[in-house]
């Protein structure tokens, strides 16, 4: 089944996406976010992890695909 989409609809969607991306960029640039203590701990723990414990992309694909 073919779905027809008007150029206006595409243009409107692109405008909305551009607004959203600009808002996200502004939010990040202004530094209005703060990581929670739990997230900081998870990042710290993940950095301490031995890379040998991690699965390779190929191993993940064999397991799930």
C-alpha cells in the first residue's frame, strides 16, 4: 500500500523538527541540565568495568538476529 504525503505536510514536519532540535541545542548550550547522583554513579561504574566483560557487536548480533 502506497501512502501519499503532501509537500506541505513534509515541510511542516521539517519545521517542527528544526524547532525541536534548536530547543534541545539551546537547552544543552545553556547548561540547564544536571545529572542525578545515580546517573553519575552508573557512569563511574561503567568506566571501571573491564572491557573484556563486554560483548562485541558480532556477539550481540549472533545472539539476537
